[in-house]
C-alpha cells in the first residue's frame, strides 16, 4: 500500500471534488474532514469515500453548491434543509450556527435533513469543545438502504446510527467519544473488502442469518450485527433512539425508499459549560478524571488504559509524521479519476 502525506491527500480529494463540480469552499471542507478521518485511523471514513461521493454527484444524489436553508427556527433551535448538498459542508455550518446560539442562550439544538454523508461524527462536536462547550451529535440515513439487523433479526432494518460527544478539557488530546451503534461501521467492511481481509467474528451475518467473517456478504444480502454481542439488545436500543432523533424528528422517516439515495439526518445539541460551572474548573476536573481513568492498573492482555479519544490522538500524531497508508484499490480509483479529469500529472500520479 502506498503511504501518502495528509497534505497530498487533502490536495487530491479537494482537486477531484472541484473537478466533479464542487465549489472550492465545499471541496476544502469535505477534504479537511475526510482526510481528518484517515489521520485518526478511521480509514473507513477517509479518502476511500471520495470516488463514491463523485459517483453520487454524477447520478444527482449529491448537489454541489446546494443552498443551506433554515426552514424553522426559535432562539434555541434550528431546522436546516441541506437541499442534497455535501453533508460535511452542511453540518459544519449547522454546528457553527448552533454554537453561536449556545453562546447567547446557553443551550441550543438543531436538526438537519436532505444532505449527503457527513463522515466522521466527532469532527462536529469537537468544534464546540474548542469553544468551551459540551456537544453531541447523532446521525441516521433516513430511508436510505440499511445495513444493521436488530437484535435477534436476520435482515437489516437499522442504519449504523452513530453518536458522538466531545467535552472541553486541558488534556493534550481531545476528550471525544464517537461510536456506531452497530458492531462496526459499514465503512470498515468496505475497507476490509478493498484490502482483501476478513472481519472479526460477531460483526456480520450472511443473507441466511448465519455468522460470517467474509466482508463481501454485506453487499450480498447480509447484515451488520448491533453493538453488544450477546447483549446486542443494548446496541439495538441505542440505534432506535438515534433513528428517532435523526430520522423521525427530522422528518426523514424510517424504512427504505427505492431511490437508494443516501440521506444523513442529524440531531445536534450544544451546552455552554459556563451556564453550569466555571469553565476553567470544569476543564481541569475533566482532565483529572481522564488521568484517574488512565491510572487504572491494566487487566491481563492490556498494557494501558486510554481515555476516550486518546487512541485517535496518538494515531494522528503518528500519521502526520509518517503518512497515511492507502489501500491499492482505493489508490487506483483515485488515479483513474484524476486521469479522467486531466489532472493526474498535477496530482503526482
């Protein structure tokens, strides 16, 4: 696999998106967050998705330069229609808008509908944490194709329905939690497929409801399992709540519509810490709490206890220094796209 610097990957992603019709501002936001996922080790949400986004532009499922419209609003709430624009760009703007409301009203929330994939959820609450606020976000694919079977089920009925929180602190790396409510994100299955690898037991069932470690079964009628293994009803419950917040509360609905268009609905909320506690004191207590967790003696088979977000922070430091490994199949797709747009030489392919 080639190992590529983050700056070059950002240039590749941005250039390809602009060639496909995105504005420079949209492409810059998408590329920043997209490659940001690679940097923290979430390759499933990184540059592997750029060819998919371009294909969605070609078939009209993503609309470059789409308007960002507020359809309903109060001093503390906002409903935003993304008009099928880039989810990264739409949600970035929605979170910034919600943060500004929370600065004035102490608590603010927003829903977003009719937008494309928003990538790694942690990118957005981290914006609020940097402003001394606590934030959360949930996402659901509305009536797009589903990938997750509810606990005890043999067919997909739920999305991977992720949820993320970020908390301000004085830690070297951010205190941030980001998880799918399925055993794994669907993108991790795509990465395993691209790399010709198997996946762990407990992630997948095939079209007949039988356990499988072959990532290809997901696109052959199989399904991801909910988070929790033998306690998978917990993951199903979390997924159902996310679906209600991000699918039903946004008006996207549930089930599957024939178009197959990916439609990320989001619910986000921002809480101004200063309305509850002195910010400096709170940040220091969060720091001490994380240190308290890290001081736990490791169990057998472990060498260290990590606070939420620490693994990603360390991975980013490593990849900024040593580059990001990109699977050959993804690199070949990027090269083909660059050649098709006549920019391969400029991008160094």
